[in-house]
């Protein structure tokens, strides 16, 4: 227990991975934590739901480092029980009509040689491709990483090799890791994500669905006397003399500290823009967001989809596919945890990227519907029997993500991990208002999606406990 945090009244807004994680960490330090969740269930973008005996996730998840990453670290620190399932091989990747099976040890020479052969990297490009993979897999000093933060991943990759099939493979990884394009992504951030995954070799899925993670953290909060309130949207963050005094959420709740997991732009609105300096507002207004995503969630009465995790890029040299298919990321959570579906059945999540913005709702809806149609076409082409075995299916768009997360737009990750917005360029967890902090993927963290949110929680916890 840290003396400086013991007895402090802390309000945490949101039960996403960052909010739930930091709540459990601060409660462990003796803080009097109240967690406020706008929805009637926990998890935000990491929530899971039940329907007719099936459990499915809000998002389309598989976790890069599992128990060995920051999600597992929080659980260890607060004594939360989260179990993980690692499956081998790690995943299947298809692009340009070629398919490769990737193992957890994909950075080893033999595995790389097989990958290049299977995916169709040109023979004359394989030496450069191997040098590239070896380079992005090695340990780097913070200074080296910082220098690469401002380099685009596409430009960095071009230093080693330019191969069409390898480019497709890395487009897939960039989309899975960061939900932005290879050209926009920061090389430093990609390298950090990839090297950590290959080092830990623990790509896995939490038993019980993604909700198992925030639920375990929140149980740790309650076990130390903290309180979690659902259906409790925050209407306003209250300041007095330039410092946080509490929040309005169906009544005033006093606080020495407020930690917001609802996004940097949304947090400013809860405080009021007039409380911030113009240069800070300009910085926040100029932040670019990641892509959004749409998904089709399938409940199937048979095991139709294999393998357990795949990434598919259409071969658009086939003109019949140009207007029919789209790239899809397809986890099968019930392969990792059979309890998520009735015996012999499957839960399948098929997701694809889409523009996040909702400024023009009708146009955004139209784009999302087109991508959703393409996802279903692609799944029918890949698994011809799938429609015969559908118990139910749900189509979700960017409005769905925005509604669940309470954010203005339906981006997947939040502030994009481009070369201007990672490392030192990412917003700080400490906002320029006394006692007000951010947690989650928008600020103070690095890495892959939910792991970045967990890393943000760990970093904020360490900052606050060290004064």
C-alpha cells in the first residue's frame, strides 16, 4: 500500500481495460475507488454478451502476449484470476492466392524460410526479407526506438525489401496491431509490437471471453472495498480553483482524483473546453484516430470455420473478387474456449476495417453496410457451408462501437499510432488540470490495442504511487 494514495477518493470513468485495470491497481494501494460505467455491463470495447447459449465479444479480439503481457501483469499485481489459452500454430494468413501458416516462433530461420516459400516472397527478395524480420525482432534501446517512432513503417520496410506478397503480409499485421495503414503507422511502434510478440510467444485468448479480463479486475476492486456502479453515465467533471473536485453522475460524487477512460476528446467535453489553454485544445483537436471496424458475429451449430485464427486478403487479380470480397480478420473464440458455445457449435467473429468518422452518418452507414456485405460474401466463399449452420448472426458497424464505448466516433483503438502520435508524441496521462488523468489507449501507453490500454493503466499507477 502506498501512503500517498491511501484514503484518496478516486473516481474512475469507464470499465474498459484501462479503466478497470487502473481501478484495481489504485484500490490495491488503499485508494477509495468508485468506478462509474455508463452501460449496464463492464468492459467497453472488451465487453462480451450472451445470446442463446453463445458468448461473443464486442470487438474482434485475440491477444498478442496473453498472460505474459500487460494484461497478465495487472492480474498478477492485483491477484485477479484470468486464464488464457494458447493455440499452435498461431494463425493462418492468406494473400494473393497464397496461404501460409504462422507459428508462435515465426522469427526463427526455419519458420521464416517456410513462411517466405508459402506466401510467395520472390526468391531474389528473401535475403532482404529475412534481414528485415531479424531486425524488427531484435531488442532495441529506448533511444533507438524513439528515433524510429517518427519513421513510417512502410519507409522503414523499404530499406530492406520491396516484395508485393511480403507487403500484403505486413499490411495484415499493421491492421491487426494498430488499425491503420502500413504507410501511416510508426515504424517504432510496429517494431515494439512485433518484437514483444515474437519474444513472448504467447498469442492467446482469455477463457470466458474478453469480458473475463475487465470482470476479474473489477472483482479485485470490489474485494478491497471499492465500488463499481453500472448505468451511471458521467454528465460533468467538476472543477474548483482549477482542480478536480468530483463528478456529476445522477448527483455529485466528490473526488480527490478523476481518471477518465472515455477518451481524451470526450474528457475535455466533460470538463468544458474553457478550462483548457488554446494550445492544448489545438493539440487534441488535431489528433488523428485509428480506423473503425465492422464485424459479422456468427453463432454456428457446427464446427465450420478452421483454423482458430486467420487473416485473409483477397486476390484482386481475379476480377470477380474486386466488387465482392474484402480483407477479413477471423478469430474463432470457441476454439480456445469451448464453453463459449454449446457442444459441437462455434462462435466466429469476422471483422474488417472501416472509416471511423460519424460526421456524415448516412455516408458512414452506407460504407459500413457495403463492407459488411463484402464480409459475408468473403465468409461464404471461404466456407461454403457456413449459411447452412447459422443459428444467428449479428452485423455491427462503427455506430455500434461508438455507442458501447461512449466515444464520438467508432474508431477501434483511439488516437492512431502514426509517426506523430507515439512515444513522446502521444498525449500524456496527466491532463493540465489538477487531479485529472487519462487512461486507456489514447494516452500514456504503447503496444497492441487492449495491451496498450493495460500498459497505460500500469504506467499511470506507477506515476501516481511514486508521487
